[in-house]
C-alpha cells in the first residue's frame, strides 16, 4: 500500500511547511525516476503473472490432452489386439475353407454330423440310415421356408404393382391438378389483364375528356380575353381620334402614357394562360406515364408469381417421383434378395 502511494503520488505541487518553497528539482527528478522504476517493476510483475496464468492454463490443457491421448492409445491398442486375434481366426478359417475347396471333389460332408463320404450315393444312404428324422425335418423346414419365401415374394410383387399403380395415379392426378391450376391461373391473369386494359382505356378516355374540357375552358377564356383586347383597342383608337382634336400636347402625352400602361396587361394574361396550358399538359402526360409504369410493375409481379407457382409444383412432382422410385428400388432389392435366398435353399 505504501509502495502504491509513493509510486502514484504527485510531488510537483508539494511545498515545505516551514519555508513554503517547492521541492528541489534534483530530488524531484530522483523521486520521479524511482516512481518510473517502480511502475516498470509493477507492470513487469503484472505481465509475468498473466504469462504465468496463461502457461498454467496451457499446461493444464496439455495434460488433459495427454490423458485423452493415453486413453485413446490404450483403446486403440485393445482394438488392435482384437483385430489381430480376428485376423488369426479368419486366416485359419480361410485356410480350412481352401483345403475344403481343394478336396471338395474327393468327399461329401454330411450336414447333420462330421462324417464325410466319397460320393453322393454314400452320403444319401448315410442320411437315410442315420438321420431319417433330421432329413425329413430339414426337408419339411426347407419346403416351409421356401413356401414362406414364395408367399413373401408374391406379396412383394403385389406391393410393387400396387406402388406402381399408385405412383402412376399420383402422377396423373398431380399432372391434372397442375394443368387445372395453371389454366385457372392463366385465366385469372387474362381476366386481370383485360380488366386492367379496360380500366386503363377508361382512365385514358377520362384524361382525354378532362384535357379537352380544360383546353376548351382555356380557349374560351382566351377568346374572351382576345375580344376584350379588341374592344379595348377599339376604344383606344376612338379615344385617340377624339384626342386628335385637342391641341394640348400635355394632355395627349398624358393620355398616351396611361393607355400604354394599361395595354400591356392583356399580352401578359395571354402568356399566363399559355403557361397554364403547358403545365396542365405536362401534368397529364406525367400521370399517363405513371399509369404505364404501374401497369408494367403489376404485370412483372404477376409473371413472377406465376413462375414461382410453376417452380413449386415442379419441385413437388419431382420429390414425389423420387420417393416412389426409391420405394420401387427398395421393393425390387428385397425381391432380388428373396429370389437369391430361394435359389440358395434349393441348391442346398
């Protein structure tokens, strides 16, 4: 605790209680050097402690891995020992079978006892004399097993035929359902497109009618402004004719100035009307383009939905086909195994 207080204390602001003078710079540097040395030692201690903990953890993990490796080696050694014993046993069995295969033509082994005979006739007479009950029992068991296997084969053939018929019926039903759904979807799409085209035509006609009405309204206003302008010009000409009789130049200039200020209003109104017509035309054009874009988006969305439905139906059909094919292969494999087993029983 004292080391920590000395290490992290700040002595630059300390003063002598008697003379109120600061700490000697040389002493201050010496103390600061000692503080830095202690800080370095503390940092080194912390670093070494952390490294020690890391090394201890790694050592613990290494010991655990070593124990696991030892257990694994022990297990593998036991497995190797068992495999060696199995290998020896199989070698003996293989050598015995090879000897039997080599000497097969010279003797016939009785399947009920360890005796062997030179030909098939001796073997049959031996079985009839020594193992009559066993031979009849074996023949009965063989016949019963053969009948059982034949029944299983017939049952598997029936199941195979039933599965094939079910698969064909399912495929046909799925194809019919898919075609009906596709036709219904296509009919709905055509109806929707017809409705959309009809709505688009109606909207277009409404827009054309509205634009015609707006044009007629503005043309009417334009004609009214033109007539007013003509009337004002006629009045101006009449006033100018009357003013020709007045000899006062001041009055003439004043009246001319007033009419010049009033006259430019009508061309400005005409320009405003034309600008309004242009803005209305731009507005309706933009609206028609927006309707076209919306139609394209809706059409692409419907086509994408139809493609997704078609892909989903095709995937379902493929999954069903794979399942039934796998089932047929399994039944065929079982049928082949049963046939091989029957052939083996008959050969014995």
